[in-house]
């Protein structure tokens, strides 16, 4: 996200949509789509329903975000 500050949020993966895409539920109940970067394929394979993750979200669009890190439960 060049030129803007990303918002970091934490959520729980609810569903795997495709390779590298997940439905993530935030603490407030909002659900969004989280994507991993192509170079983070190892992270994408290791994630599944119930895993807590950290997302980077644009301040202009809260419908999707980039999954950056798997968190401890």
C-alpha cells in the first residue's frame, strides 16, 4: 500500500475460499476476505479455519485485506 498507512487488524479464519484466499471474521463480527501474497505460499498452506491472523487493510476499503502473519491462539 504505497502512499497510505495500512490499518492492522486481527481476526480468525472462518473458511478457506481458494489457494491464498480466506474468509476472516474480526472481533466485532465483521467478515472480510483476506489474501496472502504470492511469495507467502508457505503461509497460505499452513493456514486453516480457526487460525488467528493479522491483516493489513486499506483505510479506504474494508472489504478485503492482506494476511501478513499467523498469530498464536
